[in-house]
C-alpha cells in the first residue's frame, strides 16, 4: 500500500469541499482504494487529504494527473491558495 498526502490551504472550506465531493466518485477510477480528509482544528481552511493506492505506480499516476494543467485549473477554481504539498509514503 502507498499513501499520497496532499496538503493545501483553501480560501473557503465549504466551497472546496463541494468541489471535492462532486469528484469523489471518480477517485476509484484513478486507483484510489481509500481516502481520508483532515481539517486543521486551528485553521479550518488548512486541509490534508490522504489517498491510498495498491501500488506505487498507481500513486505516481494519480500524482502525475494532479499536476496537469487542467487539474491545476480545477484546484484554482476550488479556491486553493499557496503551494500544494504532495508526498508519497509507503505503508508499513
């Protein structure tokens, strides 16, 4: 198992969450087997999303897709501000 950690700040959590929910059904098609969302208790616009994958190749593919121009535009439309952190971890 591999986990992709994505962390970013959003302008408005509710707006971001609405867009995330709208595309949630598509995650399995991209190889996501499980996902967990976290929201900072201090700053509700600080968001972490964990996506799990069976293989490193699936995680890498998802990461590549997330870095394409059309996906970056979607992230911008969701109100993401500042840098987005992407890290892949091997589960143990």
